[in-house]
């Protein structure tokens, strides 16, 4: 949650920066583009580090670094210094998702892991809702430099709390029946790369919404829609609900018969794609409802992908796989966000962008189903046995080596 508030900070204080530094119109775009590329390039390295270093220390050092850099924005004196700080900040943020998934996969018991992942996946939505309220309030009351210092200070306080409550390196987890002990080979399996492709393709919805949702709402005529359903905050509330629902749905998708689970995933991904197509409708209420339900369904799918990345099959390479998947998603997002901007600037509206997102989402769902089919065939057992250890479904803690 703090990570996503820090990530939004530059956009939220942009009017004050324009006024103080007299930035030309393209300055903000150049800084955000450089920051996005920095995050993408750092993700594979950070994922590798998360697999080699204790997740406890990864998160402590990572959050400390990006929190210090968030506070360092207060010392920026122009475009050059702000660009250096922001590029360094987003590079440090890249450790967050791989290290967190690694820690959740090791600490959360199998039967409770879905709920833990649902809460984790809900955090970006909470950050997207809280940031636009807290940061401008601090910036306009005390100045944008004090707002940067305050947000950086919150992150450093989190580090002190984390070091107090987080356990040391968890004990190794017992390999499951039907799963190879040499998990390093997981990066050579087609199912792993299909899962990475699914993550990268479906992530485009989140990134495009993050940057362009207000524009889409304006073009759909939603300024006339009253109530929370017509606001960006209302849509992100649906995103948070999707993460929680995903936490409850996930055990049924994973523990049920393989065909039922695969059909459920296919139907959900196609439903999201259909809702994106429905959002092209000229009726404002229909567009807003379609946006909200689409991001709701996306969060359900996102929890499932996170769960597949962090399950016992990928235990030795959770951080690496998460880093590569996030890298693919970020690099595709650079192209997606740019293409959407060109479409809007050319007067073509939001329809081409939403059609492209729908196609990418349907393809991502197909990759996810194919990955599950290949994994089940390789392990020669149902997804229930490959996703949960025999004792993990009943134990209150992780299954440890004797």
C-alpha cells in the first residue's frame, strides 16, 4: 500500500512542481517513462536477489531504500535531480513483489495462502484510493516537500516494525509428491513461461487503467454520473473487492477437478474481455459499470496467477519467476500506454484501446489454462495434489523438513 502511494506521489504533486520549477509540458511524461523503464529493467535482477537472500532482509532493505528516496524528493531542485531520484526510487521498488511473494509462499500455510495472497493483491487498490486523499492534503497544507518527507518517514517506520515481527529465514519446505526436487529446472519448463506470458498480458489492464482510466471516464461522459460508481475511487473499491473474492474462490479452483478449474479460469478471463468490449458503449452508466466489473474480475485472476507463482512447485524460484513476469508486464505496459495515448490523441477515442486490452486478456487467459494443463500432465496428478502438500491442507503451519 505504501509502495503504491509513493509511486503516485509525483503525479499527485505535479501541479505544485510545475508552479515551482516552471516545467514544460513534456517533463512529467519523460520522468514517468524513465521511471517505468527503470522498474522494468530492475525486476529480473531483484527477483534473482529475492531467491538468493532472505526475504526478511530483502523487504527490509528494499522498503528502506525506496522510502529514503521518497523522502529525498524533498531535496530536488529541478528536472535533473528529480529524474535521478525517481529512477532510483522505482528501481528500488522492484524488490517489493518478488520478495513479498517469496515470504508469503514460505510463511502462509497452504490452506490459508489464498487469503494471504488476496490481502496482498488488495494493497495496490488501497494505495490507489488513499494516495489521492492523503498526499494532496499534506502537500497543500504543509508543502510538497513535507509531504515527501512524511511518506518516506512512514516507510522507514514500517521497516522498524517489520524487523521486529518478521521471522528469520523459514525452514525449507518438504517437496511434494510428484514434484521434482530440483526446482531450478522450473525455468526450462514451457508451463512456467506460459504463466509468465499470462501475467504480462493480463497486467496490461491494470497499467492502462492506472494511467488512462480518468480519461476514459471523461470520454464516456461519466461526469454526469452521480455517486461513487462514477468515480475512479469507486472503481478501485471494486478492485479491492475482487482481490478478496479471489481469496475465497481460489481454493475451489485449485482443489476441484482439473477440467472444472480450467473452465472457470477460461470463463472468468473471457468475461473480463467481454466487459472491456462492453465499456466501449456510448452510455456512461454502462461504461462505468463495465470498467468496475472488469477490474473486479482482473483482480480475481491476478490472485490466481500470484498463487500459481508462489506455490510449492516454484518454491526455489518464486522471486525469479515473479521478477521476470513483472518485467514482461512492465515492458508491454510501456508500449500499451504509449499506443493508448496515440489513439486518444488521434481522436479515435477509447474503443481501439479497449478492444486491444480485451484481446490481450483473452490470450492471457488461454496461456493460464495451457500452463495449468501442462503442469498437471507433468506432475501426473490433479492440480490439488500439485498445489497443496499432503499435510499442508490440514496443518496450521508450513510443512517443514524433519
